[in-house]
């Protein structure tokens, strides 16, 4: 909250959404709202991250939108720089780099070099969502024109909600700007969604990836990264799928349609996994049921 109150671009509203927290969050938020008239506090019954973001979108009055997760913090120039990039390059979405932050890490002064900004067309911008080399698939290292959310909200009840939303946002943009300056500090904690991969995590990731795959297949049929990512997610999720389920049948059907030549584009560990999968699905399930896809 303090990193937002300290922004060099001061004409902002700061919406604090308490998503049914049972602790002292409400009192803390109210105290900040009393200190700064730009801070507005809202309480809602617990509905998850997507529900909280959607609620904030419904309350927001500004022309541009940024998201900040409750455990992250931002450089004081984030709003100023992302907004200036939108105006300079005539885009509806600007993105920046981020720093993966752990407790005790020392923060360094960041330097913004406007000459390093890249402007991508729609297909290029979406292609960069498949890697972490640029801005990745996160919602919080970007600024959006509010019109992009006119008919779009985050998927309530799903983990990996950014996966189900970001491509739709960029799909509405003729161009997207990106500068590698690290304006967002992405705090790492062991209890986060990405560090707790249960069956629902894999179910949601498969569902949202397949939805994105079909959308992009129609719009950009030659996007190789779309094909490869779908295959990787199937290999990650398959050991966690219920045997004989519609989900498993869909996964197997999708894998059959991918050319085997795609495997040469995988990193070595996924080339190995793909060979096991093709040799015996039952053996593959047995081997990788208890293995993390992070290993």
C-alpha cells in the first residue's frame, strides 16, 4: 500500500479490496484510507483472487487500470513510466520487467531507458506470453486502458486466472509496448498458488490452456509456441487426471494430433517425458504421478 501511495504520478485512486479476510486486514486498510483520500477501502465476502480483481474493476473510476497483488510492491515510478509509455507509443497496454524478490534481498535503484522500449504487434505480443523472457503472463506488471475490460473479467473459481485473461486483453490491442525496467517486485512465498500444485491447480491449468489454445489456433494457426505449450501442459496435468474422464480423453485426443516433430523443440526433460508418454501412458502416469513438473 505504501509503495502505491508513494507513486511519483499522484493522480491515482488506490482501491483496497478485502476479499473476506478473517485477520486484521480491514483495520489496516481503513487506517490507510483515513491517511490518504486517494485510498478507498472495500470489503466483500471471500471469492478468490479473480473475484477480488473483478470487484475492483467494477469500482474503478480511472481511465487506466493496474493490478497489485497483496504480497507484492512496486517501484515509485511504476505508474508514471507505464502511463508515459502508453501515451508515447499510442497503445492501450504497456508492460515492464519485474524483480523476483525474497525476504532479505537488497533492492537496487532502477534506471529507466526509453530507448529500450519495444513495440509488438498483436501476434508478437501474445507470443511473448509463453515465456518469462519479457513480461510473461502476469497481470500486475502491466497498465491497461479500461476499455479492454468492457466485456472481459477474470475467471472466477479458477487458479492461474492470468492464464485465462491476458491473451484476450492483448488480442484486443493493435500494439503493446514493453520496457525491461524492473518496476514490479514479485514477492516469493511458499504458500502462494504457484507453490502449491494440487489436482485443482492442474485441472484449472489444463482447462484455461485448452481454452487459450483453441482461441489462438483460430486466430494464429501457425503459432508454434501455442502448440508446444499445450503439449507441455498436457504432460504436466495428465498424471493428475481421473482415469476414463472426459478430460483425459480430450488430452489424449489433442496429443494424437500434434506432429511428433514438435518434440525436438522441447527442453531435454520434456523430450524425455514425451518419449515415456508415447511408449506407455500407464507407465507415464505411474512415473510422474508424484513428481513435480518443476523437477
